[in-house]
C-alpha cells in the first residue's frame, strides 16, 4: 500500500510538535502531474481522497458555521490545498463559537501569525482556558494582551509546593495522541499546560511542569517572535488557574477496541457512535491497511454532514500516514 500511495499522492506530513511551516500535505486535484497508479487500490484511494477534499471544501463554504469551522481546522491540520480567503474568514468567525475545542483551534492558527488580522477578544472574562491560552498568544502579536487574558498563560507566584505527576511524560504523550486528529502539537501542549498548572505538578528536577510546557507551546507557535514570547513570559501570575473540560471531551472509549471492531462500527454504526469510531481510527491507526481506507471511504457517503467531514479528515490523515 505504501509504495502505491506515494505514487498517487505527493505528501509530506509530520504529526509531532513544532513549526507548522514545513508540514504540508499536497494532494493534486487535477491529476496532471500524478504518476500512474500502480494498483487498482491506488486508483480507489486517490478517487476517495479527491472526494474527501470536495467534502471539506463544501463544508467550509456551507451555511453551518460549526461545520465550516471544523472543515477549516481539518484542512489546516492536513495542509491540503484550499481556498485561503475562505479559511481565514471561517477562522475569524469561529473563534467565538461556544465549542471550546473549535474556538481554541481557530485561535491556535491565529497564534501562528500567518492568518491575517487577529480578531478581538469579546468576552469580559475568560472561562474555558484553552481558547484563552491560544487567544493570549495570538493577541500578544498585536502588542497588548487584553485584561481578561492577562493571566491566561501566567504561572503561580507561590513557591512550588506541587506534587510530582507520576508518568508525566506518558500522560503528555497520551494527550498528544488523543488530539492528533485535530492538531499536530500546540493544542495538546495547551491542554497539558492548563492541567499541570491547575494541579501544581512538578518535573523530576522539582520545577513546575507548566513552565516547561509553556516554553514548548511558545516555541511551537511563536519561536521567532521575541516580542510575543516576552509578553507571555511577563503575564500576570495566575492565582487560581481554571480547569479545562477538554480532558473529558477527549475520552473516547472505542480506542481500546481492536482495529476490526473500530472498522466495523465505522462501516455499520450511525450518528455519534460512527463519528466516535472515525475519531478512534484517526487516533489508533498508525499503519493503515486497505480495510481502514475502505471503512473511512464508506463513511464519506454518509447522509450526515458531520460524519462526512470526520470521515474526510480521517481518510486524508490515514493517506498521509501511509506515506510516512
């Protein structure tokens, strides 16, 4: 599968942390430069990849604001060719959505400084901390972090009295894996930062885990912008850091099921169960086989718009992994 997929697609992708600039997925849509398919399976995968791209583009330009937002962040996660103006406009609108993960992901892309004018912060106070963390980085690019976000990335002023989190590295790796379908690193760092700051966790050297995680987050989003880094490092101390609801959101029971069971649910399930199975597939399948592609491709034809968008993201993510 891997050799053929490389011939069908011209893809470079990396699912780890760091700058987004070299992470580009290029899927040619006109076929002019595509190499001849080596097998019938290659033809099928390429056909379904083009359908997946069409689904994301249709959702991006549709009337459902949340669905458009998910399409935009999936497009950027994958790095596929897209309508840049439509993506920027959608990101700008969706930073205000009620879903904290969607809003946080939209702010996350503005935090890179690559998507035009940064929207303003409309809330008088911060509530869910993940959008606030990403918004603080994004708005620091404008020279001033709004007062409600002054301590969004602040650290405790008290001496470290936190407890050492057992298997901290394992927990951070697990969070990264759970968020991999949505983002290539920064969102997972933000979740780990918020959790470690809230619980006062410390690393082996006795220093706050939150210090290390904040540094990694800034390195991923704004490593070349000294002013942004300085503004964040000078944030107001956080006296009572809030917790995030995203940890509960990321709990997907199906990830413990064997691949055959996940594929079966993707093929035969419906509604939220099928969506969860698609997310489980995107989390657990590192080395996709024909059955994974077939199951995800079948979901591309669902009558449910959200299922189609989730299937499109999952299919293209699997195609990218097949070439790594």
